[in-house]
């Protein structure tokens, strides 16, 4: 029994700790400065070096931004309870404000918002969308 315990501990030490986001799609990661809520995993992750996206700036104005485009789709981890839409918006609004960014547009009825911030000297635009009562959250980022 003592030898089995030693072998188990040795094996765990050699393998190291489990990755923080073990359920994520391979090669994916959260955007710099905008970590996800802990109940989510990355279900889809796409990067396009030459992309564009039409961001809402207010109720009557939008702007197409071109640059490196990253799309991240978060879904709930198994057994997790979805946060409310209000909790999701509050979480991301607080995170972007903590890094000196702004929320130029929000439409809580349509479950979407535009976030704008800088990270590592680079400007970032982010479209936040909530689907299925919080079961899915997407971020579409453009780095001009």
C-alpha cells in the first residue's frame, strides 16, 4: 500500500497539474485582459489575420473595423449553472473598465455590447453577445 501511494504521488508529480482550462478547444485562449467567467469553457476559437467586423457605437451609428479578427465561443462547463445576462454584462464591463477601456455601446435587450480597450500598446475592439439565456457567450475581437 505504501509503495502504491508513492507511485501515485510520483506519477502526479511527473505529469504536473491539470491545465487550468483543460476542456478548451486546442490552441485557444482568452483575450489579454478579458478572462472568462469560471463557469465557461472555450467551445470554438477562430483567428483570421485579415478580418473585419461592424461594431455598434451607439443606437444610430456603427463602424467597420479591420484587422486581426478573433472569434471565441464560450459554453457552460458540464453541470455549471449559467449566470444571468446581467451578471455576464456586469462582469465584462467591470473587466474592461479595470484595464482602462470603455463600453461605447450596450443593448441589454438584444444581449450585445461593444467594448473598446488597449492592451500591450494595441487597440482592441470587442463585440460581446449572449445567447440561450447565458448558456453561450461569444466575443468577436478586432485588433486594427
